[in-house]
């Protein structure tokens, strides 16, 4: 349920930024997700397709950027960061089982690449990095 609400917010934010910029097309959306959170890349893509259907951003590609989680190895106690899900993370030093100790459970739009039709040419512009509307999942 959190995933659906977060992606609905992402779609609304992208549409808002597109309208404010006066863009005619969104050519790429950078979506930032916390590793080991609720999202998978497949779930994010599916929710995006559902909520963007019939809008000006339908079919726009998602580029997913993962924020790493912090793990600690049970064997050697080494602390490390990884974008692997908790069930697949193993220690890079001893290949031991690792416990997730910290993660960022976030979903937000990092940047949007938009296009403007000017005469017969299409011009591309990169809009924002770290757009203001961060969607924190609880």
C-alpha cells in the first residue's frame, strides 16, 4: 500500500514540475529509492505505469537510483554499505551473513529531463536535482 501512495505522489510531482516548466514531454525521470525498503525496481515500474496511464508522462522512462543500506557482518563484525536487499547481502571481507543495521526508506524524484517543442526542434532541459517533494514512507 505504501508503494502505491508513494508512486502516486511521484507521478503528481512530475506532472506538476512539467506544467510549471512549460515542457511538452518528459524524456526521463530519475527516481531515488532506499535499498532494503519496500520497493523493488519492478514494483516501482508497475506502479508508475498504472498511475501515469493516460497522462502526459505515460511511457516516460524511469531511471532508478538506489540509496545504500548499512550492514554488519555476524562473523567479522565488519560494517559496510550495499544496495542489495537484506536477504542477499553478504560481507565483502569474509562472505559471512550480514544484518541490516540502517536504511533509508525513501522514494522521491531526484531529477526530470524534459523537452520543449520550439518550432520544428525539440530542446531538452534537466529540471532539478533533489526535487523538494520527498516522499518518506512510514
